[in-house]
C-alpha cells in the first residue's frame, strides 16, 4: 500500500496527512488534550498553514471515515467532560447535520450539479467570466488574503474554517463569481472535500441555507483572526445581499438502508465514503473478497487535484488491506474507476457471490455512480446491500431544518452511541 504524506502544518516537523488509520489515530491522540476549553477559546484563529495547533486538523480522515465520529468522541471524553468539550463536540456533529440535511433534500445536490455543468460548459464562450474565474483560482486577484488562501488550498488541500468562510464570501460578494464554481474549486482541492459540508457551507455563506442570513468577510475580522497576517484588506464588498433561489421545499424521507438477514457469500465494496469496513454490521453475510473503489474524478466536470485523488485512493486501499485481514479473505483488490460495475460483476462471479455489501452511500457523486450501476448489477443477478451506521441513524432524523434541532439532541445522540463513560 502506498503511504502518502501531505504537510499537516501543526508545528511538528514529522507529522503529516497520511491516509492511514494509524496516522489518523496519532493525530487524534495529539489533539485530544486540546479539545476542551483551549479549543473553544482559540479555534477561530487562522494562524497560517504552519500552525494548526488550535484546531484538530482531523477532517480529511473523518470525511473518508478512516476515523469515525465515535472514535473522535470516545478519545475526547477520555480526557474531557461533555461540558468542557461542548464546542468541539458541536463542531463534530455539524458534519452529521449537513450530511443528514442533504439526505432529506437530494434535489439540492442535483440542482447544484446541473448548474455547475451549465456554468463549466459556458466558461469557454464567456471570456470575461473565464478570466475572472482563472484569476481567482490562480490566486492573482490582488486581494492578498484571498490569493494566499487560493495558493494554500491548492498546495496543502486544507483551509482553516474561518478562511473558508472569508474566501467564499469574497468569491461571491467582492468578486461576484457564481457560488457553484467556488464550491467546485473547493471540492476539487480539499482533502476533506464533501458534497454535503462543502455545498451547504457555500449555500450558507450566500444566504441560501439559513434563508436570508449571509456571511460578510470584514477586513477588521480578517486582520484580527489571522493574527495580523493580513492587515486591513481594502476593496472588499461592504454588503452581502442574500442570493436568490426558490426555497428548496419540504424535507423528504431519507432513503432506507439495507439489513442483512441471511448468511450469504458477499463481496465487500469499500468506497471513499466509508473507509472503516471493520466496523460494518456485515454479519451474517460471509465476505469472500474485498475490493476498493475511488471515484474522485466524479466530483467535478473539471479535474480533481492529484493530492485529493492520491489521498482518497490511499484511504481506500488501506481500508481494503485492513478489511482483508479482519474478515480473513485474501481475495482483495481495487476496481478501475472506469467500467467498475463490469469488473465488480466479474469478480463477484469468480468468487461465487451474488451480493455486494457496502456502506450506505450518502448523497453525492459516489451515490450517483452506485445508483447508475444498480440496474446493471441487478441484470447480472447481483444485488447491492448498503449498511448505514448507527451514528447516522441517530443524527439524521433531526437534520430536517436548522442545526439547533440537532444540537438539542446531542445528549441523546451521545447516550445512544454509548461514548460517554457509564452509558450503553
Ligand atoms: C465554504 C466552506 C466549505 C467547507 N467545506 C467542507 C468540506 O468539504 N468538508 C468538511 O469536512 N468540512 C467543510 N467545511 C467545514 C469546516 O471548515 C471544516 O470541517 C474544518 O475546517 C476542518 O478542519 P478541522 O478538522 O481542523 O476542524 P475542527 O475545528 O477541529 O473540527 C473537528 C471536526 O468537526 C467537523 N466540522 C468542524 N466544523 C464544521 C463545519 N462548519 N461543518 C461541517 N463539519 C465541521 C469536521 O469533521 C472537523 O474535522 C467547510 C466550511 C466552509 C465555510
């Protein structure tokens, strides 16, 4: 398995974003002592790529479920009370909230994709838009902070949360660029790029998520929270009027997950959506082979960054190796990203399995690809079973409106997970 290292910039010379679970657990152990009052007090400061000690920098692993929310919460509660770590826990749960919200409104994703395709198709013909877009994405706008964040994103695959907010706000309100192109730029370059957290955060900045409530990047706020790295930026927009779009409508029921009732021979399919197959509720199915699938190219009509591709591929192949050991099935491999349903069918037939077991694929490009493949697999007599995690079952039902509804349920969610000492 390839070991890929990306600069983590957490002040330690030897730490880096490697896609392995060991690396993720090391970073979790390093960060956990700081997840309490220190995190709450300092988390909003973006001290620059060389210093990420005030945040966890765990998002690339959490996003691919190399690290589970339960892992993070258990480690944090070993050192802090729920009260002391309240702010950090809320941030961890924001991810589940966004995932659940999009599960209830998949059309918001499809609308984003359609509009993005329309915009990218039209870029060649609209030279002015193309020029402004190229200037922004190559960090040549002349707005020092924005240009620095463009470079940092491309080079490291990470931006601090506050920088993401300022960046999105300047993109929309100062540069007047379509939010979908900005969301796509992030999604192609972030190691933690996620269809829910990314799309909905961009919508939040533009006033489409919390209707009418927008986020304005202010020069004094940037100067203060970048600890003087970007003193009073000139020329930033002074107002942030909400973007307009018809309301997304009422939440739909979440797509049902599958259960495994009988002891069937199965192939485990590990995608970049969930790289911890050891904890899937596979029983009573009997895995006879494990395969991986990374579909990072499906994120965008434009090329996904090599750094992002390499991280996701390494996360998937690491998970395949661990799963093959865990389930004792030596038959393992990685599927090609083109024509993968055919390769998967051939492998299942060779292994004498008519069932594919995978993690529930949430709304996004991997789900789009799995849905498109489902009918073909069915015609070959192969059925796919998607297992949903308890964490998602506990969080998603409350993610129908604003975050406050989920926040109020955090004590129940933690009890339901059994991550607090003395609970089950
Ligand atoms: C425009 C924009 C785009 C974003 N795109 C993504 C994305 O594609 N993927 C992604 O994981 N996060 C995204 N975020 C949320 C947030 O910026 C990152 O999760 C966070 O910066 C990751 O750094 P960290 O691990 O050090 O976070 P910490 O502050 O240490 O938080 C711990 C964990 O909580 C979760 N989390 C924290 N803040 C948020 C948040 N606001 N929304 C959702 N989850 C959160 C992450 O899993 C994170 O690893 C976006 C935010 C904005 C404003």
